């Protein structure tokens, strides 16, 4: 990497650390650490929500899949965009009754008591840990690829910065750095595509170098597989802890709905741009390793200066997801697991100190995990199974007004686990439909049957 590109990247990293440290100063209680002042406006909510889900998987992943399978994979990602639209339309307007909540566990406790809180806390910690591990692994890969440094050193540099501001600044530091990271990535990904297509001679010239199946729908993927991926992306990260946490921090429900809806709109061109970069890589070098699609385009097509900013954009994608899940995981562990199980109630200050310590420990564990485990992306995909089939249905149904008693919640959640496991080991290989989808559908059916037979109001906490 040229000196100018390296300078641009170093400035970005130092600026990220400085903004995080400045924004997170003066936090004295768990409320400020978990939800800030509940006063964020539309742009801040839009930026932090978008930066949270645009991680390594939605940059490297979509380019890699489009290189291998064609543009159809970007269309599958619109399942996630649909999820954002549904949240903005049906969930966000109802969040005012939960504005005292700090976590998903707080919401679930109002429906299913302390049992609901504890199970949600466990699921939250697992799904967040899996996603953090994948992002940390991606950090080392990016530093090694572009800077030539050892992956372990790359992990320590990138994740050390994230851990530093997340530990001390909480959600305030996360939101502030997310805004910077959002501004960088929302400019550089489309700009990379525009410059690359221009250098290829235009859209028609690029398409002429692609096989027809790369632009066909469903193309190589096939209809069943396309539907399965679409539904998995619709359900897999739906209302995971960092996204729900974003619904607590806005000043009112109108701001929450507006910010989520705009984020939905921005996600569509972003996903399409990421997929198109994969097509550019194929047009440039069909023999390329698919995993190298995005880095290859950046290294080959961008001029000095912009290349450093593009690498900063990729690191921004990873950091913005890692810090959000790190913050949400620590809150879930302390607020939803440790605090309810402790005999003597914690003060706000004690809970703050424990959450900071937990943030540090999770961050360090994630670094160790990423160094010694090769298949972090597999862990990421499996971690979704600990969320949607167990928590998604009772959470959504409770918010919109359909509730079971605690026993019904346990039965329906258990059915989601059985549905996922049964389908994965018996039918997934035959049908091509992901077990996660089957688990969510099973849970929904059992939930509605139980509610129809015995609708009850659970204890209010």
C-alpha cells in the first residue's frame, strides 16, 4: 500500500478512537451506557442502525457470492431490507411502552416474566458472540490482505481500538463512531463500483464479459435455494439485540420509525452495489478466488488515495458491526443474566462497572477465538439458530399484542429448537431449505395454536 493510502487509513483509525473516547466521556450509570440519553435524532439512528448491519458479511460476503452465483444473491439480500421495512411499519411505532427498557430481555420479561428474560439473555449472548467472532476474524484478514501485516497483529490493532472505546463509552461511543463509519462506507462502496464500471468501459462492456447465468434470475442458485436464502436473511438477524437497542435510543417513536425506514431504503442500493462489485471482479478475472472479489477490485481499479479510503470503508464496516454486538452482548450478560440471578440487587453504578468489565472480557475472548478458530463464518451462521427459532416469534407477537403465559412460551420456544434440529438433519440436504426457516415456521404454528387454546396475560415486570 502506498504511503498516501497508509496515511489515510491511519488517520481514519485514530479519528475513530478519538471520536469514541470523546463521545463516551462522563458516563456514570448503566442507563447512559446502554441507551444514551434516549434523545438521538433521525440521522443518528439511521447511521448507527445501518452501520450495525453492514458488516463484513454484507461487504465481502455479497461480492463473493455474486462472483460465484451471479447477481441473484444481492436480490436475496433484499430479504433483510424487507425485514427493516416491517420493523419500521409494525414494530417501531409500538416501542413507546418499552422506553424504560435497556435490552431485549427487558421486553421479554414484560411478557413472560424472569424466565423470558433469562432465556433471552442466553440467546442474546450466543448470537452476539458468534457475530463478533466473525467480524474479528475479518479484521485480521483485511489488515493482512492490504497492509501485509500478520493477521494476529491486524486483529489486535483493529479490535483493540473497538474494545477501547466500547468498554469506556458504551452506546454513546458506539453511535458516534458508527456515524463516522457510516459516512465513509456509504460513499466508498458506491464510488468503488462507479469507478470500476467506468474503467471497464461502461455497463454494457462489463455485461458482455459475464456469462448469461450471472445476470439471470434465479440463475445458478435455483428457485428453491433463492427462496431459502431470502427467508434466512429475512429472519436470521431480525430484531437481534443491537437492532432492538437502536429502537430504544431515539427521542420518540416517529423518529425510530423514520430512521428505520430510511435505513431500509439505503440498504437496497448498497446490497445491489456490493453484488455488482462481485460481477466487476468476475469481468476482470474469472479465475480469481471468489473470496478476493472486493479486495481485488479495490486494489486493481482505484487510484492512490481513494484506495486507502476504500480500505478504511471496509474496516468501518467491520468495526461498526463489532462494536454494536459487543455492547449488546455485555448488556445482555449483566442486565439479563447476572443481575436477575444475584440475590442482592445491583446499583446502577455497580451494574455499569460489571458491564464494562464484561465488555472487555467478551472483546478479549473474541480476539482469542478469532486467532485460534478457522471457521468463524460457520460459527456466525450457526449462531443465528440460537435467536430466530427461539426468540423472534414470542418477541414480535408480544409487541403486537399476542401473548402466552410462561409455560406456553417455553413450549413454543422448545418447538422452534426441535423444528430447526429436525429439519436440519432430516430434510435440509434434500430440500435445500435452511433449518432456521423451518424452526421459525414451527415456532409460529405452535405459538398460534397455544394462544388460540389458552390466551393468557403473563406477569408484568
